[in-house]
């Protein structure tokens, strides 16, 4: 799929929001289809959750701000999971040799 530059995309949103939304959806679908098959269902599920959340916001700036919030929430969840000490490790005994 050909990617539009900023000016082209901006023009599309100003003049034909339905076409812009279709382009947006096509970019997402193209990305998901490029994932390994075993990851596509999960990606579609995540995209559905994002879409449902963003439907609440009609203002583009509000939608963008909520999207950024969702991104940071996911980042902090990942960071927390990566830095969590597994239970097995915290209960391990040190043996002197």
C-alpha cells in the first residue's frame, strides 16, 4: 500500500473524511496482515479494543490524547511486568559452597 505524506493525508482528512477513515483502516489491516498468522487474531482484538475506546471521542485532539494515554498505560504495564521479580527467585535459598 502506498503511504501518503503528511500534506496528502492532511488534505484527505480536510476534504473527504470517509476516504481518510478508509485509508486509516486499510493501513491498520495491511499491518495486521503482515504479522505472523498466530499473532493476527490478538492484534485484531487489540485494535478492536482501541477502536471501541476511541469511538467515545469525536474531537480529533481528544482522540489523539486518549490514544497517547492508552500507549503510556501499555508501556507502564510492560515496564512493570519486565521489572517484576518472579516468585521463585524471591524465595530462593543461597547455598554456601
